[in-house]
């Protein structure tokens, strides 16, 4: 570690935060230290008090991944055509940031720069809330399934697509929920309100407008691929 120019922390958020002081005490002054956690405000706040003698901390979050973990599920093309969030105003802040952004582009990723608070709000909406909604949906289906396997045995591809991320393990998400609680709770409140709106309008033409909005969001996501 003493001779490393780049230190990449690939640990759960909580473990990464706990490691920062030891890393800061051992890395060389020219080092760039970066992480790959899914929340940024907590770790960047701690890092700001640990790195001040030359070594630089750059918060990072690759917007790529799978619901399955383990070396057997590794994918050399994982970052290709994906976004990779970096916390800051841009690579002009430091030569080490510029070089790391170039490395990400070489891997096929697109660096996106923003502040930690904006990142955590955005990811609560587009990643963390959907994960917990999938967990909630799976719970409802589990509770409704009888001893004969109904209704799960009649499920089609649509349900499998909806529940793909429900295969993610809790130990991946524990620290995410602990370090972005307020944003995730707000997003879940919005989902609860939206579900209640649908529930009370099942026999109303207002439902058509909700489907139209859903179709627009879906099409916009397809265009991002």
C-alpha cells in the first residue's frame, strides 16, 4: 500500500468508512484513493477529515452490477456503456482525477461528476427505492402463495423481470440503507402515495394517464441503452 498510486476500496460502505483512517495513515502522498460504494455523502464526509497530507480521496460509484455476486459471476464487460459517478466538479481539480477518469473511459465507462448529496438523492430514486419495492413485492407474493405453489407457478416473464433485483443479498444493501436512510424513506413514501392513488382509481379513466406516464419513463430508459 505504501507504494501504490491508486488504492481502490471495494468493500461494503460501512467497512470502507472504517478503513479510511488506516488507509490514510499508510498511503503515499501521491496516492489517489477511491471507493465503489453505492452511497457517497457519509464516506466523503469522513474522508474529508482523514486525507490532508497529499493523498487524495475521490468518491466513486460505478452504475453497473448484477444481482448475483461471486467470482463465478464476474464480467469483463461490466463497465462498458455504463455511467461511473465521481464526486467533484471535474477532472481539472487534480491530475490524479483526470488520469482516473481516463482509466474509466478505457474500461468503457462514462465518468459523470456530481456532488455527494445529489448522488445519494438520485440513487435513492432510481436504484435503492426500486430494490426495496422489489423486496416488498416478493414478500406479498410469498405471503399469497399457497401449499400448491399458486399463484407463483402461474407467473410469467413479466414478474421475473420485475423481481430480478430481488435476488440481491441483504449484506450488499444493509450499509446502503443505513447511510442513505432519509432519501430512501422519502422515495418509499412517494411510492406508497402513488400506489394509493392507483388503488383508489382502478375504475377511473385517470388510470390511463398513469399508464401513459409509465410508458414514457420506460421508453426513456430504453433510449439510454
